[in-house]
C-alpha cells in the first residue's frame, strides 16, 4: 500500500514538474500544437523508457527466455502490469502482424481523475510515462516498437504497440 | 523488491532529468556557486516535499496522535524510513532545543555509488529529494523546519532537522 502510494506520488510529481504545474488551462489548450507540450510528453516518455528498461532487467533476471513475441506481450500484460499497476491488463488484442492493443479498463494513473469529459484533455500526460515504460521493457527484451496510448472513457485507456520489424 | 526498484528508478530518473543528465563534470563543478545547480536541488527538494506531505497523510490516517515532537521524530526514523527506504535510521541525536540529527549508515540512494571520494561531489543531488520528503512529512504533522543533509563517507549520511519555533 505504502509503496504503491510512493510510486503514484513520485509519478504525479514528475508529471507536474515536467509540465511545470502552474500552467493555466488556456495556455495548455494552446500548447497542444506547439513544441512545448510535445517536449514535456517526450521527456516523460523518456523517463518511462529508462525506468522500464532497467526494471525489466531486474524482474526477469531469474526467469527463463520467452518463447516468442506473443509470449513477451503476455508477460507485459500480466506480470509486469501487476508489479507496476497492481492489476492485469483486461484485454489483449493483436492482428498477428505486429500490432498489439492492451486495454486497461481502470488505469491506475487515471483512476483518481473524475470521470466525464472535463479532464479528458489532461489524460495524455498521465499516459506518456507508461508508453515509455512499455517501450523500455520491450526494448530490453529485444523488441523495437512504437507505443501510443488513447483514452476512450476515463479511467479506461488502451495502449497500442506497433512492433518495428527488420 | 519490485516496488523498491520502481521507486529507486523513478527517483534516479527525476534526479537525472532535473540535472539534465548530460552535464559534464567540469560544468558541474563550475555550477556549484551559480543559480543553476541550486535551482535543480530546490526542485528536487520541492518534489520530495510534495511527496512526503501526501505520503504521511496516507500512512498516518489510521494511527493516533503523537505525544510530542520527539515522538514524531521517532516515527520518521522508524516507520517512515522503513516504508520508504526499507531500513531504520541508525542513530537519532538531539540537543533538546529543536535540532535533530538522523544518521543513516547506508543510505539507500547512495548505496549504489562506489565508495571513495570520486563521486562525493555528486552525492548532494541524491539527498535533496529526501530532505524535502522529511520536511513535507513534518509539515503535515504540524512541525515547520529546515532540513539539510551531509555526506560524511559514502554511503553514510546524516540529515539535520532544525525545528522553527514560534
């Protein structure tokens, strides 16, 4: 319980620090198409990447090799998600051509936000770190990919993994 | 184990992000007396403060009130330190006039640094968050104070709490 709180609070601080906390709503809306917000998102993504890359190294030290790509994705959805977010991914879909979509019906970092559309525009900043985390984990396990996220209805969201081949 | 790693890694990323990672040693040494480094340290301190303030709120929700200032300091040294750093403070000293010195003989955030003087100058950046954390916890418990830290010999360090009265 306490460790979970610690991680949540650190993440919240990182988001608020990167976005400089004091930004007003109007500035934010304006920022969507400028470099500034992109830069903040990309910094959080980078923090997530570094964290995921090192974390998976420690977590998988004792475990065997994974059979294939799908096996690795299942590891992300189950073990990794439980370790970091205390629940499993609710649904994993793939087109069997390198695209995987992970549905989390109650994503931890969004679960404290009020439902409804009011805060929907703030949601992406709470997903950036995790996109990086997943990308970092997969990179360490030998899979190069692009990870994006989308909020459908708070606190649900989905992460899309596009594996880069060859 | 995994949660500990998660917190450690997040903290490392926060430090490296705030200090912009790429700084060279020479720049760093020069920065000591400029505002730039101070600003980074103060940002980490602020992140720690916010984290500590909220964390202690969750941790002490169920517990009773503390008898006095010393009782609160003991709580910081034992329960809080175990929650965050997985060990207790090794030694607590006070002059009974509002100064408390907490000795940690093997501080978690310094334990991965090589011993010796080579990295001693980097140590302060790994203490700033914790100074803030302690100050935030105490603020929430009704004690206004200044917290500073000092590395004696890696990985040992001491935190000094100076309670502001009146």
